[in-house]
């Protein structure tokens, strides 16, 4: 049996693809300030305008005072350096997801994937 196509058609010449150019600061909203969301928020806030969203007001208040709501060596280090003025982070936190998402170029979702085994359903 012969193929009715040329197998080389399956390959893509990636050398012709231009590199992604990140040439400006983006407005980024991050939903969830747990380990995943906060790591990303802190890293992205070095070069972008980041708003971290959480449903727990105490976490939001801590973040707005550059105090980490999670125990993590690097997140704590970066936030404490931002607090002392040693590091520039464009990061603020809010419980107002609606406003943050409406104003964002990009939204990162790092909220829990809580599964209800009784209903067999993800919230
Ligand atoms: N931690 C990991 O190593 C890991 C690895 C792979 C995938 N994940 C996935 O990434 C996601 C986040 O994980 P994590 O460890 O950071 O979780 P986490 O429990 O540490 O943090 C989640 C945060 O989201 C907040 N939150 C809950 N509902 C929200 C809502 N509606 N809007 C905004 N914030 C909300 C919570 O208050 C909490 O602060 C989960 O879906 C998890 O399954 C985690």
C-alpha cells in the first residue's frame, strides 16, 4: 500500500517562525495567591503591572504590605526586598476580580481545582 500524501508534509519548518517579542509591560491579573499564583505574580511583577486576586481579604492585605501569605523562600525574599526598596515589583492585590480581569491583557488562573467526589464534579 502507498501513502496518498508526502510524509514530509507532516513536518513544520520552525526556522521560519519568528520569535515572540515581548517589547512592553503587560497588565496581568493572577487569580489565586497560593504557591502557583504568587510565584508567577512575583516573577511577572518584575517587568509587568500585576494584580493578584484572591477571595481571602487577609491574604490580600498581607500582599499589599509586601508580606507573603505563603511560606516560600523566594516569594518571601522578593517581597521583603520590595518592602525595603531593594527590588522593584509592580504588584498589588485585590479581592475585586471583576475589575482586575476587565482591565487585564492577560489573566493567569491559579485557583484550586477542588473536586467534589459526591457530585463527581469540579468546582
Ligand atoms: N502547588 C503545585 O505544585 C501545583 C502543581 C500543579 C498544579 N497545581 C494547580 O494549580 C492551582 C493552584 O495551586 P496552589 O498550590 O497555588 O493552590 P493554593 O491552595 O495554595 O492557592 C489557591 C489560592 O486561590 C484562592 N482562590 C480560591 N478561589 C478563588 C477565586 N474564585 N478567585 C481568586 N482566588 C481564589 C485561594 O484563597 C488560595 O489563596 C490548583 O488548581 C492546583 O491543582 C498546583
